[in-house]
C-alpha cells in the first residue's frame, strides 16, 4: 500500500524492454498495476476548476486553486508564504476583481518569467546535450518530503529514521526518489 498525501494520485513507472521479445512481459507487468482506494473510499473530487478571471491572470488563478488542492509539505509551507502578496494563498480568488496595478505587475512578471525560461531552455547551459537531446538528469526529482515505498531511505528502509525525518548533510545525503 502506498499513501497519498493529497486527493489525487497517479502511477508513474518505467519498464525495461530489450526489444520485441520483451513486449509481452512488459505488457503483463503494466496490466498488473492498479490504483485503488484502501478501506472506505472518499467521494471523488477530481482536480478543482479555477474561477473565471481575465485571461492575463488565468495562470495565477489556476496556480492558486491547485495550491489549495495540493498543499505543500511541511518544509515547504514557510517558503510558500512568500507568495501571499500575489494573492496565491487567498481562499477566494482575488483575480476576478483584481486591482489594476496588481494585474499589470502580475502580467508583466509572468511575461518576463516566460521569456527567461524559454531563453534558458533554448540557449542556456542547463543540461548536457548528447546526440542532439538536452538531458535533464534531475527532471524526476520529486516527492522529497512524503517518503514511502519507492523512495531511497523509505520509512521501511534500513536507516532507522522515522517517516518524514530528513537527514542532515553527511554520509548518505538527502533522501531522494529512486530512478
């Protein structure tokens, strides 16, 4: 059993396949996966829909809505509070009737950030290029705080630390997902 700290969960997996002869075995492994509630299932909620807001603020409304639906882990909550002035932590959307100065600042900031990301991804030295592919070795570094089966040093592992207790610097380094 794998516990999910949110109301949504997915299975993300990779199976090694060494050519057409392995396809049957890989399909059998894939067909053996299931995602089912344990115990009495809660009503399905799905991903919440953002409120209707002006197009230039839709990104912020979707982020606000999803940040409420998928709250951060304990270590990230203090960091998240720095977004309070942007309205991202408001329980009700501030963007439908957003003050013009804030709307302009948010739109300009989003446009500038988008341009910076596109430039960095196209021209930046973020990752090595091998055979024409830009490799992102840490693309799947997620789930660093909600540890369980599938993570190195999971609560059932041999290091003896309780669930959620991250090690400090030193031998072994921080906990990280397998893969």
